[in-house]
C-alpha cells in the first residue's frame, strides 16, 4: 500500500512539473512564418524563472520519492510561497492575460497545483515548525538580488530601484510573503490535525504538536 502511495505521489509530482514547464515553454517559445526561436531572455522574469524552478524541483521530488521528507516538505512550502507571490502580483499589479496559455499556467494553474500539493499531498508538511515560513522567503529574496544585479527591466512600474520608496515597497512585499508563508503554515497544521487520526498520518508520525 505504501509503495502504491509513493508511485501515486510521484506521478502527481511529475504532473505538477509538466504544468510548470509547459507554462514556461508556451511563454518563451515563438514561431513566425515557419521559423521558430526561444526567448531565453524571458527566463530573467520571475514568472518564467519561478515556474522553471518549480518544474525542476517537482521532477526532483518525484524521483526521490519525498526523501528525506523534512527537506521535501520545506521545498514544497518554499515553492508554494514563491508561486503565490507570482500569482498574486500578476493578478493585482499587472495586466492578467489569462487567455494566453503560458500566462494561465504560470500565474494560475501551476500556483494552484503547488499550493494544493503542499497542503494535501504527503505528510511532512503537517509537522512544519513555526520558524520555517521565515526561511521560505529565500527564493523571492534571491530573485530580488538577481533583479538588481542583472538590471531586469520587468516590474519597474512598481519595483523601481530609483524610486525613493523602493525600500518601502520591498518591505511591503517581504511582509506579504511572510504573511502568506505563515498562512500556509497554519493551514497545514489545521489539515494535519483534521487527519491526525488517520493511519496515513498517525501511523508514521507522532501527533502534530507545538
């Protein structure tokens, strides 16, 4: 039974990876008059680089069968925070183009799949410690460094280093990312307690505590 569950999780994780990479491909691949090219520069944007990272991470999770599970749950939490940042930012501060296949997958379908995976698939997330959401900011912070060093022009409409309010905006985004992380942490604890009597949880881990 456990082996079957592992195979099911692995197939689901591969499906999530496909969603992420499919969205990236549909965004950076272009074809005109019989000629095609790939806009590698598009990977400099958070939407593309974040989805590409999600694809790589979820392929890794599928191949390793969630081992070690502590690392797996941390990665899934961090990816959920990153994908929610991409989704919320695009829907509120940019021009949502959900009629575009690539945009739809990158900004809605993949984020939803990653969040559902963190909350409902596996068991390690039920034992997430209170401080882990603080570390889930690592990927957004790394992209911020890249954004500044590589002089990425995307997002300058609301994230301009030359703006005197730039640090305040960054602080606002960081606060939002932390809030999302702790909300996911709380939801994972709620789900964990709801299923604490299930053998799928209690048979492998001790009850969710502090």
